[in-house]
């Protein structure tokens, strides 16, 4: 924060009236690609994330500066032209949130200056974009006194901006976890109606360990939107014989009995993943409540296999990380996490196996891919907040 304030002073003359903010990243423990299929997800906020400082201006200018991407210098936009411009690059994410607030009927009377720094690796699948969107929403709410806006609203506006301003047809999970996170708890969220409950993550003998494949993904440019369309095709075919609104409305038995009506074989596999993954997530949370961490780990492993084979959102590098993790004694479960096509894996590792896990994974992955992975032992943090 001191560095951010210093940079703000350097760029904008002084730091009088500057406010400080933090928005976390997130990891999803289980429930992948179910959020836009009306299913359940089980993410938690992390203690790593995006820090920001901001101050209102007296004119209509919007200034965005990232200490991670200094080559872009200060990106300047204007409230009179809230449109996506390629040259704005990363700044289209916060600009999109400004646009979303306006679309939702909130008049932002003046511009603002904003400087950020994030310690979420870009393209890692730990929701650096959602973290930035929710940070921006938190800043706008605070600077302009929009007291009627809830954290859930901020999450929805972030999703709306990513869908309609930045062109990624993502579900609600990432923004919801970032906005609504609770320390030492994961969120069991039903994406069909946004009902949720917090579940304590009690791991006295284990740690959550994230491994970054260093294979970067961009969901906008990837097959993410294709997967969403394929799932929709599966649902549409099933609706010819079942009275359902989403794939999250049915269990495995019902899907298996009716799968033959899904005409396209690829869409059938996408639909199978969405249905089975949703049921896995429900069982996993129940297992956690019963302190059955071994079953939770088993369901994580099954989730990866489904993402690899039926949904095809894994990649060779992440498969190597997961399959090598499965071989290590003390690894309770491991799977790819996030949108896929690269990014990170999440593992639950017994405390006395963490060092072995790190050493083994880093060594074998380097031998097999030539890439230096990164390993993070993470803590579960709270959702976005104002520091001042």
C-alpha cells in the first residue's frame, strides 16, 4: 500500500483524500464449469489479490495505472466514451465496471484516478480479472456513496461487464467468491438462484496447495465460450423430454436415462460433465461437513478426470501436474481449477507431505515440460473491502 500511495503521488501530484482497497483472488475447490449451467460451486477467497488506491476527480477523466503493467503507462478514458478500446488493454476491465454501473442506472458524476497492484499471477486461473472487477465496483460504491449496492450487486455488475463489455461469457462464481469471501470458509453457492452458505474449511492436518503450470490462458480467446454453447445445446435437447431449466436440475441417473436424446456426441459429453460435476460438488460439501476429507479428495480427483475427458478443458501440462500429485503419498486430492486451458491445479496435501510435494512436483514438471512451475501454500481470506 505504501508503494501504491507513493506511485499515486508521483503520477497525480499528491495523495490527499486517497482511499485504499483490497480485493482477493479465488480458488475453486470443486464445481467447475457448473456456474453457467445452473449448478453448485465451492470456491473460497484467497489472501492474495489486488490492492488499489483511488480518488475522485473534478472532471470526467478516468485514469487507470497498474504497477504490474507499467509499460502501458497511465490509461486515460472519459465518462463521455465508455466503450472498449483495444489500446486500453487491461484497463478495459475496470472501465467495463464503470460502464456496467451506468447501464444499471447509477450516474457517476465525475471521473477518478486509480492505481493498482496485484499479486495474482496473470492467466493463472485464480481470477485476476474478477478481482480487478470487484475492486473497481468496491471503489465506485465507496467513492460515490452508493450505499444501496450490496457485495452481491458488485459481483453481478462485474459479471455483467465481463460478459457484455469484455466478451467473455463467464458465470457468476468468480466475482461472487471475490465479493463474498469469508475467512477460513468456502462458499457453497447454488448458481441457479444465488442462495449460498458458508462452510468452514477445517484442515487441521492438511494445507490447500496451488500449483501454477505457467501455461497462460485467456478465456476470451479460448474455447470457453464454445463449452458454454455446447452445454446449452445439451440442455436444449434434454428439454424436449424433461421439464428442466438448467443442467443443474437433474442427477446422474436422470441424465443417463435421457442422454440419448442429445444428438451431438460432443454436447452429450459436455452435458454429462455439468450434471455429474454438480452432484460431485453437493457430495463433496456434505463430506466436508462430516469431516470426511478423504472422500472430498476422491471427488476432486474425479472432477479432474471429467474436466480432462468429458469437458476437455484441461491441458497436457495440468494433466502432468495432477497425475504426478496423485502419485505422492499424503496428497488427498488434486485437480485443475478455474476456467481451464492452462492455469493452476489445486491440491489438498497433508502437512507432513507439503515439502515433498513441492520438491517432487517442481522437479518432475521441469523434466517433463521444461517449464518452471510455481507452488503456493494458500490461506483463505475475506472478500473485497475498504481499508480506510
